[in-house]
C-alpha cells in the first residue's frame, strides 16, 4: 500500500515502516519557541538538566509576540529568554526580526522532507515547504529539544483538491476560508492535510504558506504541500538546499477527499467569533470597521503587502479607520521598502509597526476598543483575541479585502472598489 | 483513579479555545500559575475562578482547547483546582499538553450533564456517574500512551524516570 507524505516523513524519521494510527518515536530536525511559550519550555529544560544541545537538533527562539516589549513584566520574560539562549548558544531572533513562522523558513531551518516542531500552534505553516511541521505545548518541545526526538501518532491524511484558477482579487486566504467554512473548526482534527489541484500548482509560495498556516484552524496536525519548481526556486533563491523532497504515492490511502473549484471562490470573510463562521465579503457591506490590520504569519508577506498596495493605489485610508501594517519579517519590510510598496502604503495612510505579531494577539501595537470592529488578515477571531475587549468584532479576510475595507470604512468586496 | 467534584458548563460549549481558557493578555505577563488561575475562563465566565472548587470538572462539547498552543491553558486549569475536563472531543495540541502536565481529559457524551451536577469519574473503569441524575456515562478509554504519561506524573517526569521515551 502506498504512503502519504506524513507517513513517509514519520517513517524516515523513526526508522520504521509506519502507517496511520501507529505511535512512533521520531527524530526531530528543528524546534522553536516564541516569547510567549519559551519560558515554560526553559523551565522544563532546566528541570531536565539540559545544557547546550547534546543532539544535532537545531533550535531557535523568537521574540515576536511582544516585541518591542510593552511592559516591565514582559521585559523580564525577554531577559530570561536572552539569558538562556546566550548560555546555551541557541540562535535568538531578536525584536524586529519578525514572526517566528516567517523568520524560521527564511533562515533555512526548514527543508523539504523535514520534521519540525514548535511551541506555537501555527508551526504547521512550514508545510508549504514540503515539510511535516506541527505546533505543540512547551513540555513537548522541551522534550524534543532535550531528546532530539519525540513521540508522534501517525495521522490519517485528508486530500483537498482545488482545481481551476482563483479569479482576480481572490487569493489563497479566500480559498482557505472557504475550505474551513466547509470543513469547520474541528473538521480536520489530528489529520494531515494535502492540498493539490491546478490552483495550488500555480499558486506562489506565499499563498501556500497562508494555507498551511491556517490548517490548524480546522484542527490539522500537518499540512505538507507537494514539492515542485516553485518550492525549489524559493529555496535556491535563498541559497538553501532542496532537502529530501517527499510526495505521496498514487495509491496512498486518504481517509477523505474534498473537492473545490477555485474559479468559483469569491472574497470570503470569517465573522466573529469563530474562523468557520464564513460568508461572502459582499454580504457584509455596510458593516463599519474602525481598524484594519494587515500582517501576521498568515498574510504579512511581501505579496500580501503588494496586493494591498495595488488596491490602495491613488486612494487613501478612510478617516474613520486606523490601518495598521506589521510586515511578517525584517526581510519583508526591507523588500517592501526597496520596491516602493511600503512608501505607497504609508502615503495612503497606513501605520507601520515593527515586524512581528503586531496586534494579532492583543498585547500591544493596536489594541481596539470595546464596541469596535476590526477587519484583519489574521487567522483567529476569538472573542477578546485582540485585547481586553470582549465586545470587539474581529472579521478575517484577505489582504485585498482588508485594503478595500480600509478605503471605504466598511467591509468591502475588493472587486467593488 | 477516582475523581469527584462538581460540573461547570459554559455557553456556547463547542470550540472553547485556549484564548478563552487563559487570555493572551495574561499569559505573557504572569508567570505564576496560581496567579494565572485567577483569570481562567474569564472571557466566557468572569466569575468562574471564584466559583470553582478543588476537584471540580469542566464539562464541554466538541473541540475543547482549540487554538493557541499555550500550555498555560491546561496548567492554569489545573492550578485553579480542576481535576479533569470532560468533553465530546478535544483539539490536538491541548490534548497532548494536558496529559503532559498531568491533567486528565475524558472523552464522552456530555449532553446530559448540567452545571452543578455532582460527578464521580472512574478513570480505570471508564465511567462517569452523575449523583444528581443517577445516570452513568461510558467514556472512551484513555490511550495507553497517555495513561503512561499520567502515571509517571507528566512527560518531563517520564523522561527523567526512564531517560528516554518508554511509552509502549
Ligand atoms: S502573528 Fe498571530 S497567529 Fe501568528 S504567531 Fe504571531 S500571534 Fe500567533
């Protein structure tokens, strides 16, 4: 019987001939934690008597969720992370480097065929690079860092096929919101999800990162994409090797299959307070927004900023809206500066904050008030997600939808501006 | 192992995410689990931390613990005195993390359990008894891997004890 990507990667890393349902102990290639999850991992590692990695396992710590630091308490947390990284010579991605899920792949830590874990739920993002990566709690990541390996249950795989091409001003985010709307917030729990089809084949790497990023919003464990010329050039342009590409066999067993026609997808928005509460953006016309947020590990990449800038050309941000942009990394910011995209957005009225998570998780850099609505490119719209404000309505959409809404001051289908 | 306590329910009870269990605005600032425990479930029940007694249960619907990987969520629940969570299903990261830190999760049909019901959970027999309604509910059995972790006092203690993974 053929194997899926998840089965092959876990088999290669555990030296066993495993199939879905098996429990394996597999070697891990890289692990990471961010400033909200590192301290607990550090405590566990100290408890284990961990010193500089005894294994070949790569590690990285990223200061992104609360950076630049907004308070004395967080400053203490950052200090502790810096101290631990220094002492153990673990690479530390400082304030301003960007969101972990952009910084880690940009630094070449994830290659095709690798097995990666991170103390952040959106670690599944690296699936775009034909890797099996997943988010875990701090104890699990500490165990992986300590032992260089971890136990895994080999997941069943779902196949999602999106044939056809996405129309103009409709992007990977819209497709993924459509998928999550249909599968629901727990529709792929514990599963590995493989996206294929013509729309995915012609999609740029940034779009694949967006889709893999949101796989956890339907409960998925891995979201490995196939390796192709796009993966290969993304890696070689940055001077990275092609790793050990893995593809699922033609006779691999997929537990379920879902078909989508990309050509039918229109701009989608997830309404408060759950990501599967999805509808067409056009049906929300008239819903006022006071803040628009472009950024996050979902949609803070160069092509996202470019898409927003294209829409903003010759237009300005509505007077009633704060339009906040957080580039996903310093590299993204530099590229956006070099290409003129950053200047264009700022001229239109956007406020740039430091590369990193920005206001996504409600700790700093644009906390909205009760009674307000936010349209955001993030991946989560839980009640209170953006701060101490249970009466904020967070709507999720594509960079184009965010830009269109920033212009009009209400939720707007980007094809209508 | 037998646990006894009162049931706490929330509305809506599906998809209770880890932001609701412990908000991001606290988890970054507060390192002390007993302090964090004062804010547990605050966004969906502001007085929960005052109501909950040692040994009590959280009872929920589908996909409990979805969202962020923050391990503060199961740890804060445990610190608040919660002895187990009963739900129809759990999200993956929360599931692993809870057993890793020694908080048992029980998968069962929770429809008949009401807020305030007195429950006894027998982990070995896989049975929940509701002393208010007199009903017994069969639970899914806890996978062997998770039982080993619970018995060893969590993942880190397991590693310390065996020097490696000894899960089978
Ligand atoms: S950008 Fe948002 S979702 Fe992504 S890692 Fe940061 S806080 Fe999490």
